[in-house]
C-alpha cells in the first residue's frame, strides 16, 4: 500500500503525452528510452494523477456541464455567456468544451497505456521485491485511471445501457489498450466498452488490494485521499453497475464500500468547532471522512475554479452566470442542513439587482485563497460515501426483489447525517420509491455532474419554467426524453482525422 502522502501528486506534469487517438509513430516516445526503471514508472503515474487537474475534467467541464445542460440551474440576464451553447442545447460537434472533455479523457488513457504497455519490460529488469510491489501498485493505479476515463467517455458520448443484447447493437467508444496502434480508429459496441472497463477494474482491484494486516491507525486512513485504492475501485464498480442496470452488482460493490467502515458520512449536525459542522468543513476545506477519492490541489498546483461561474466575485459584488433552479431549492425540507451549506442568498451586482440563493458549495477552499484573493477553487470530490448510499438505495428499489425497506434505510442513514434532527421514517413502495431516490440524488449531488446521465438512464426529459431575471433564450426550454443531445456529439476533428473510421452519434447530424 502506497504511503498516502499528498505531495507526490503535486510534482510537475510528467511525460506530456497526447491522446492515444492522435498518436502517430513520429510523435511517440521510444519506450526503450523513456521507460526503464520503477522510478520511471513512478514518474508516469505522477503524470496520470496530474492529468486529472485539467479544467476540462472534474474541476471544470466534466463536473459542471452535465448539470448546467440539464434542469438544475438558470443563466442570469447579463451573464458572460460562458457555457451558453450547452445551457441552450445548441451543442455542435465543434463545441470547444465538448471537444476538450473528449481530448482530456483520452489524454488520461494515453498516459495509462504508456505505463501499462511498458510495465513488463521494467518488471523483467527488476529484481528487488519491494520495487516489484511498487510497480504492481503503479499498474493498479493506471488500470483504475483508464477505467475511470473510459467510464466517463461512455457516460457522456454513448446512449444509456438497456441490457446486454441491446448494448451489443449500440455504439460505444474507441477502445485503445496500447500507447500506439496502427489499427483503424473505430468504435466498439457499448457492451464491449463496458466490459473493457470491468476488466480494468478487476485488474485494479487485484493490484490495489490492501494487505491483510492493514491498519488505518498505523498505515494511514483511506478516506480523504488523492490516491486510488481498493475501495476507489469498488466505488466506481458500483457506479458502473448502476449505469448498466446490474442492480445486484451495484448492491454488492456499494456494500463493500459502506460496510468497510473505512469511510463515515460527514455530519451536518455535529460540530468540529463552534461554527463549523463536519459537513460544512468538507466543502470549505475539502477534507472529510466520507471522501473516497478527490483530485488533490495545493496553493501552487490546482485545476480550474469550480465556483467561478456561480459567483464571479470582484470584491464589490457577485455577478453569477448561473443560479440554482427554484424547483431544486424547494426540494430541501425543514431541518435539511444541506441547504444552508450549499446555498447562500446574496444580492447580485447586475443592474436588475436580482437577489437569489447562490451556490456556496463551491465558493472556494479557504486554504487555497491567495492571501485575500478568493479564487473559487475546490478539490473535486469524485467519489463520496453519500453517492454509494444512493447507488445502493436505487439498486435495492430497482432489483428484481424490490427491497424497498432496505432502500428506505439507506435514505434514512443519509438524511440522519444531513438533517438538524432526523427522526422521521421513509416509507417506500413501487409507487414512490424512485421519486424519493431521484429527489435525494438532486439534493445531495447538486452540481457534481450526475444529472444529465441520471435523466438519460431514467428516460426522462424536462421542462424549464422561467424564473426571475433569467435569459429568455433557454429559460423555457422543453426537452423530450429521446432528445439526441442527451448523448454528446463525437468531436468533429476525431471523425475527420487521418485514418479515422469513428462513427458519429445522432447528435453529430
């Protein structure tokens, strides 16, 4: 098990590899020169972690766009028009943000392929057992990172999974397991794409397995880590299983995370200091016992400012580009302390003087302020224990046995950690179970990048209802459940690149 020291992730970006889909022989780094020792592998894995700092990924586009495109927020009159085409569903294959997400994910994959393709060569030239163990650790991290990147590509650029037979007919993603290949670029089936992810997760779980004598007290806790672990693997496995509608597997792997007791929900009613609950502390400092994996930042090495578009604070006023949807705000019941942690009502600096709850959740990590300069930087919390409870609740409700009692228990557990005092029960049945779970996902995971995929896999469209001082071009949007843009278009340059046989999506047309 790697010693969990955050500084290793913060070294300079290593091995500046381009996407495997853009790789040609004259561009490739000669493997025999670049990868010789375990130390070289160490530098490669640092590069993999560093690639997740990209503003196209969790600290920017990949987190914000799926929720802004959906029904969770409104563009304010007078805004800067950032992400305007996404919000208005005017999404083209040439859109800069859509292209950036695609490229950044394949950059992660290219880095992983470079390490994995050359690991055997390093292994054959390594005789020290400790070094071989380190190499296994690095390969486990690479397998997981590749699985994570592919799972995100599938989530954004492919249709929802509707069973194995249907998935064999649907387009998946372009799969590459080598740093360079001269095979024509083509998309695998959705079924094969998910199977590739599952195989990578199996390998990652084996290589990242904790030692039998692992002790959090002496070896360091697993929670709040910027590094992948065995339980990061299980968390993604549970998420992928839910997306594949394999509810038994979703229950199995979310239970592994929950029942491990290595992670604990951060209480919104228990305080670590006079004015700071454990839950609020998670969002103001990015530290919490329920964080399974986060993208690590420091004041000198960080990604994009997640909170910028929700505040645009210039030390005189707030001029948010987007504000929360009223229907979302109305979901939070009395005593739900998530509301006061996630939102703060402020007057804006626009001429129309809108006063509205703004997204305090991403105002910024107080440890990452540049002296008095608020940069709206937040470490993306890609996997949290709260999501695992929601995954398991949905899987219980949707499984063949429809275990509504167990689903309700998971929702109650989550609410008990989030309410000032939660003594109420949750009564679930076939009639209301999914409505309760869907609303709980919105309240808990607001602006964490899940909404578009949730609507897609639930086969739901949405209607925006105009609210105060929001842009007319988009604030009354009606989106049907079968709209092609639930699946992002494949970037045009990938379709037109030399040697490419990549098929477009319906949204490309």
